[in-house]
C-alpha cells in the first residue's frame, strides 16, 4: 500500500492539471482497480488507501469517502468507476459514474489503477434530493 | 405495477477458492436485474416522477429476488449496491430518477437497517454493455473487507428505449480479505460510515 502512495499523488495531481489546474473546481471523485488474470481481487483492494487518501489530500482535505469498484479481468476490460460529491456523499445531483478501460491492459501480471474527478453535477440533473449548496460538509455525508 | 418489465436476470456468484487457497465458507453474491421500458425515451421531460415510482417498485422486487437467489433472510445480507444502464434513446438522468429518490427505502426494508449510502453507478450504453455494480457494507461504508463490485451484462439489453436496473447483495466480504482497515466486528453501524 505504501509503495503506491507516490502513484496516488501523481495521478491525483495529473487529474487536477487536466481539469485546468485549480483543485477548487473539483466536485466529484471516485476510484477503481482492474487486476490482471494472474492476480487476486484482493490485490485491487491495496489501492483504497493510497488512491483514496491521495485524492482527498490534493483536494484540500475532502471529507467524503471515495467510492470505488474493482474487478479481475483481461486486457480491454471496462470498469464503471462510481462518483460521489467530494464533501458530502449524499448530494444527489453528483451521483454518477465513468466507464474506463485500456485495450491492452491489464496484462495477466498487471493492474490498472484508476482515479476519477469531475467538476460538477450530472447534465440536466433534476431528481431532487440534497443539493450541493445545502451541505454542512463536516461529516462527509451531508 | 408501473414498470413494464421485459425480463429479469439473476446472477449468483459463489467463490470457492482464490489463488489456490480454499475460501471457507464460499463467499456469495447475487445481482438481480430488470430490463424495463423507458417511458421517457426519445424526448426531454422535466418531471421524471414516473421513473422515481418505478424505482420504488424495483427496489423491492430486485432486492427480494437477490436475497432469494442467495437463500438467505434479508437481514443476513452484508453488502449492497445498485446500478443502471440507460439505452441510447434515454438520458443519464433517467437512470438517476430510477436509482436515487425512492429506490433505497424498499431495499432497506427487505434487508432490515442499511445505514450506509447504497453505492451506485450509472451509464448509457447499447445492448450488452457491461455494468459494474459497486458493493459496500450495508451499515458502515468504511468496512474495508467489503469494498467490492459485481459486473453484470445482459446481451440484448438495454435496447434504445429501455433501462437496465440492477441491485446486488452479498452474504460476505471479499474472499480472503486481508488489507486491514475497519473490520465488521468493529462497527457501530449507526452513522452509515463506521
């Protein structure tokens, strides 16, 4: 797990850079892992700490649990990475997911480690629930 | 029932060994999915209430089918999750309407408790799109042994005017979970996190 911390930080910083460079624009996040066929699902669980905590650090101490998905698969496997609001998991407009995959990965002895960030709500979000503007943002839920 | 269901698909996974080690008892999980007609396919409708009500129906139906497939009483379920794939004539928001406003309450009724947020994914895709249902402990989201996901695929769904809705439950955590963190016996199970 500790070996993966630098990678977690690197990926989180890369994401912020791709989104324009200002961490304040990030509103949603998620993480995931695809373990190659010679591995165990459990190897993917090693990403929870370095991936999740790295993102929360880069995002100025985001409060909410980073949602995740993992699976074992061959090259080209697709993974739906769940997304929730970075400070309050229950913000309904921000429940979302992003499908990712790499056509030639993971090889049998590899893992694909994923972090996702978003800058806002779903398009035309209109199913009510807790709004981002109404959160207390202390307990990570609401 | 408001939902017009074309078919229901149940997937049960039972893991008996991992990396050559026996998993005793086998870890088991079930996904129950419904392929439904999307009443709002092909047009922008502001008020998605009908889909919210369909979500409530499916929350009950699919959770009942999933625990029945595992042969366990609802309260014995340990983790849960939900997901939906909207066909190409729909909006991602249609999936949100099914999954979020009203689906959770009947799920929790079947499983008894369920303090934690029900983890979810959603997407738009064509028939045969794979859909990952995230899983987390139903009373404490931070239980690390229970972070997981289950992939489901229905070859002929969703069609352009359909939505594939899935709920997954488990009777256990990951097989041979061993990366530390909060464990099940440590939880209070009230705030939904720990």
